[in-house]
């Protein structure tokens, strides 16, 4: 009886996610929660996750970038 490789079973229906490492003493992992399920993703490693986890990571990154642009604009406006 032939068996499937473990990696083939784990990656089926999933997408590849890579979160780059950051400088400093930041947490080496990123916690992503979707529908009450938590995913602890290590930075600097490629992992296979469900598409909704990838979508949440991308959404959070956009929100993070928007927040810091807004803070930067407000600081510049205060200095002017």
C-alpha cells in the first residue's frame, strides 16, 4: 500500500508564507488569529498556511503601514 509523503498532505490547499526577520529584540514569531484559531508563525522561515491566514497577515501589514504613515504625517504637521 503506497502512502503519501507527509509534506504533500500538509501543504494541500495551503499557501506559502514567509515573514522576514526584523532587527532588534522583537519577538521571533508572529501571532495570527483567524476565526478563533491561533497560528504562531516563526520569522525567517517559510511555512504553509491556509489562505485565510495569509489574507489576515496581508491585511494586518497594510493596517500597520497605514498607521505609521498617519503618525508620521501628524508629527510633521505639529512641527510645521
